[in-house]
């Protein structure tokens, strides 16, 4: 029975202190190459110098104060004496990936510090993790720096970005500066607003209109109250246009526009496009619903 109880105790210890588990502990002794940590096992755990933080620390005591409860990740199973190897660096990396996965889901922006460049884009760091912004997802100024060969001047700067791809298993983090700027600009646009833009692309189903860095779709059914067979019969690429913001999808970063509400009669924009655009502001204001006059209060009884 004693042998059985001892075996159970050993199995329980292995389960509680196996690789990949997070444990709490306190520093009990510093050494030249790390520190011993009391974690409640039959032997103290050990954290090497290069596992204390994301970057090498000059002062162990400052990074791992004695008597302060801290969390550690077990990165090597117990040896013959029951000692395990611990890490706070890999715990921080794990937590950073978890945060980035959440940021990608919510679409929130983060800051990337630029560390270098290559022909394909900019390299950087986010919370100690290596990251990359493809050339196609840079803003024009940064893209021009790559073209001019002056991207080294960007090293050390921080850029506002959103996550395109977060893959903890492959340690791959791809970011977008362009989408971050688009997200910020989306917050300045309101549904129902009249905005000026330029036609940048025409497809059978509608035209894409740029309104100062933001591109949205003017669907063929939203151009006129009359039926249009093809947007190209009315619009041309490079044409100036005023559109009404019909809908904003912040989750997908999509805008949709309309011009048919500017018409005085169905088909007017097909016949008098320039005239409709010339006084679009007056037309848009006239199309807005007017507030009902306040109901007069009933006179108090005599």
C-alpha cells in the first residue's frame, strides 16, 4: 500500500508539473546563469537567463524580484531530481500571440516598430514578435521609400497597422498599414452624407468610387431610379462624382453609395449628369426628411 501511495504521488506530480503548464512561483535564489523558483514541487524549478524576458535583462533581481508571486511556463519536463525548466519569455510570447488573434478578430489597430526592409515590404516587431507588412499594404509614403531606396530611414519608427494573418503555429504575423488607415477613415464617414469622389473602376454590376482614400461601390441599381443596363453608359473612369453614403460595414470595411436620391425624376442623371452634380448639395438637402413641428401643449383647464 505504501508503494502504491508513493506511485500515485509521483504520477500526480508529473501531471501537475508537465511541459506546457503554467505555474505560479517565487524566486528563492539567484545564480550567475538564472534563478531557482519555488513552485511547490519536490524540487525547485529553474529559469535560465535567456528565458527571463523577451530581451536579455541586465539585472535579474529587477526582472524577477524575490518574494513576488510570478507566473512561469514549464518548457522542460522534470529531470531525475524532479526539477523542471521554466520560462517567462515563452509565456510572454504565448500571451502576445493570443492577444494578436483577438485583435485580428476585432479589427483593432496596433503599433509596429520598423526594424528593416526588403524588396517585398517592411519588417518590424509587435510585442516582441517579428512581423511583416507587404508592399501592397503600405501607404504611399512608405511605399515610395522602398522605391527610392530610402527605407532605412524608417527603421525605429512606429506604424499603425491591423492584422492580416496571425498564425501562432507557423510564427507568422502579416500586417497592413493601408487597412489600418482605411479603418480610421471609415470612422469619419457617416451614413446619409453627401461626399465628393472620383470613379476609379467600372464593372458590369456597378462603379467603384474613391472618396479620398476610401473606395466604395456605387451599385448599378443605385445610380438612377430608371433601369441602367451598364454603368459604363453613364460613368467613365476618372470622372468626378458626388455620391450619398448608403451603408457602412465596419466589420468588412465596405462602403456603398447611391446617386439616385439626387434625381428630381427617374432617369434625370442619365440625361443631365453634369446638372445633377452641379447642385447636388441642394438636391441632397431637399431629399432629407423634415422634422415634424412640435405638438402644441394643451392649455391647462380653467
